[in-house]
C-alpha cells in the first residue's frame, strides 16, 4: 500500500478554496458529454452499502426549463433560467431494488425492503451526499455550480418525477460562471468553532 499524494494547490483551489457558488452564467453551452463525464466521476464516491440512491434529471432544453420555471421561487428565476444546465438532485425511495447488483456479497435489499422509514432516511442521506459529489465533480471537470433550494419540491416531483419512486431534494445550476455575478465571499467558521478533537 502506498501513501496517497496530496492534491496540489491548484486542484485544492479548484475544488474548495477558490470555488464559488455561481449566480450568473456565461452564454456558453455545456455538451451532454460533459454531463456524462461528471456523473461518471461522482458515481465512484462512497455511499452506504454502495446503495447509490441519488437520481439526477439534467434540464437543458427550453421546454424543460419552461416547465421548471413554474416551481421556482422568484429570487431564483433569473440565475436558474440562464444556467446552461439545471440538475435536479433526487433520491430513489426504492433504491434497495438495485442492491443485489450494487452490493452482491450480502442480502442488503432485505435490510430496507419493508422498512420504509429506514429506506427513506438512507436514501435521503446518501442521495444528499451524492449531490455534494456532483458539485465537486462539476468543479473537477471545469464547470461552476450553483446549488440551491428555494423551489417547490412537490411541483418538481409532479412535473419531472411522476410515475417514478424518485423524490427531489435540491437543485444545482451548472455551467461556466460569470464572475461579475459573484458576491464577496462570506466568512467561514474556524476549526475551533466548528470542530473538536477528543
């Protein structure tokens, strides 16, 4: 086993230190191949029992954006409608049906089937994790991200997820950010304020 190399400063800046939440977008399309590239990065990050409950709807056509507009709060309209791609980060409440394939060395499906409370908690927690991985994968692939709530989940589910066992969690606008739309960086808590060693 060899020690893993720490990412260099440029990579750390891209993923964390200099990365910002995009609110304004360049008029520059994001090809479908880039969206697939992002998914093919995020899918390798960990989830409980490799459950991978996140499901994604990538909205990029004028028709799909017009439908989504119905569900957005007014403060999120412009930055969302001008984003080249909007990802609906959802989770599959029946994710456990995929576990015989995803986690074949145990009968993991039986842990969740028939236990809706555990299934929902697991799907929501791990789907949220995968949404965070989406943001990091987008940054790693050269895009900017603007994650947000501020929309009607029930309406999004009705418009885009009807007939499935998927439930929306949050949205992530994706594209090439226009830095003129950035706010000054807000402060962050120090280690001592947010963490402790025991």
